[in-house]
């Protein structure tokens, strides 16, 4: 009888590109585009900005026509920037909340952490997918909002150069990306859809406006350091000249990492 020996099976190497941050990001990409609410939020961002620029532009043109001495025309780029801050960013907040906080609401966060047990990787993968999507959204929304602003203002609009338009589009994309990343961090820390939207709304708009209305210089300067005013400075629509676009971008990066550091701390110290 022949004695045959079966050789031990060679270990199977894991498929490249299917694990680590790449695999986690691929899963987040699938989840992001697998629901209709993503498209609804992105379309709402554009619709809100366009609606704002049209309403404000028509109002400015009307008031200019009725003024006896005439008023300086509204800058379409400023009209676009304020539309992003006062309207468009909250659709982005809703989308980022869906990306992280809705998983706690449905309990699917347990499955996510089973597939990606390294918690900082799970949290980072959400921003790795969301931030570029929001940046590109800003690049699309900016010309739409600018075009509607120019059309609404009509002959009272300031001239807009191509270079300024490109810079504003990049600023809008950068700010929307920062808002998304900040919201992901807030969602990881708060773990509630309603809570994330509420905290995000307070930090991005309500708290800065409240502090800036206080007649104390220190408080007003502190308000300028919050994400909302930093975004306004980045897009050139800030009422104060405390800092320029470079410092504004640095502040937004700081807030994005600070929010995610808080979210990661909660992830590490609490069960899903």
C-alpha cells in the first residue's frame, strides 16, 4: 500500500485592498450611496443656497431701485457665501448626522464595529468618504448659487472675475467638507440624531450669533474663533477682519480634529 502524505495547506494571503482603512472606506462608500437620503441632502444643499441667493438678490435689487440716493450693489460672491452659511450647511449637517448618528438610532453601529473593530479606523473612514463628496458638492453648488445671485441682482450686481469665482468655489467646498467632518465627530460623541443636529446647529450658527451680539470685546473675539465665523472668513463674508482665509482654514481643521477627538474618546470609553 502506497503511503501518501498530504502537505499542509499554505496559508491564504488576505486579499489586498479589502481590509484596513481602504476596506472600511469602501464599506462607508457603499452605505453612503445606498440610501436615497444622501441624494436628497445634497440636492437640498444646492436648492437652499440657490433659494437664498434669489431671495436676497431680488430684495437687494428692489431696495436699490427704491432708494433715492442709490445703494452700492450687492456682491454676488458674498451673497453665495452667506447663503452657504445661513442655509446650505444645514443640509450637510443632516447628511453627516445620517452617516454616523443614525447608526446608533438603528443599532447598526454594532455591525459596523464588528466589521471594523478598530474604532479610530471606523470613525476616520466615515470622514475619508464624506469630506471629498462634500468638497465636490461645494464645487457644484458654488456656480449654481453664483449664477442665481447674479441673475437675481441683475444690473445692480458687482462684476465678478473668473479668479474670484474659482477661489470662492474652493472655499465653499472646503467649508462644507469641514462642516461634514465636524458633524461626524459630534455625532460620535452625542450618539443621537436629534442631539447631533441640535449641537451642530448651536455651534455653527446660534452660539456665534449670540456671542457676537454681546457688547464685550473679549466675548466677540471668542465667537470669531468658532467654526461658523471661520467659514465666513474663509469665504470672505465675515463682518470682522480678525483673521484672513489662511487662519480661517487652520481654525476649521482644528475644529474638525477636535470634534473627532471627542467622538473617538467616547467610542473608546463607552459600549456601542
